[in-house]
C-alpha cells in the first residue's frame, strides 16, 4: 500500500466511524479496517459487529448496508480527492474467530 492510499484509507475509516455513531445500533458496530484500491476508486470497509447471535449480527450489518448512501455522501464531503471511492461493506468476523480460538485453548 502506498502512503497516499494509507492516508485515504485512514481518513475514510475516521469518517465512517463518526457517521456510524449516528445510527441507533452504533454501540454494536465498529470499523475495523478499510482497504482502498491503488486508483482510489474502490474501498472495502470491514465492519465489526458485536452481538450474541448470528441473526442479530446479520440485522445489525443490514443497518450499515441500509445507511450506505449516507455513508458514501459523508465520505464524498470529507475527501478532497478527484474521485470518491465506491464503498463496499463487508462483515469482519475476526472477533468471533478470536473467541473460538480462545475457547479452544482454554479447553485444552
């Protein structure tokens, strides 16, 4: 990743994290990572969802997808680049994976 894409990635992460605080579900959501393409036209936003059930996690992630247009507009306002990256949201399951590993280690 170049220095420019890292800066854009960091800025997008900050903008989206701030915008997510306006959602009622914000206590259960976090932006874990943002990957920006080298041409700055695409950005993958990894969203961590904290919930006790898979169904609840799915519903929480759907609220992020529902707010996609508002989040895209916020990023467009916050960036001064020639192009605004198109945001693609993906659920980050690394937290659940870490919990599974911890549970397995404790079971040994």
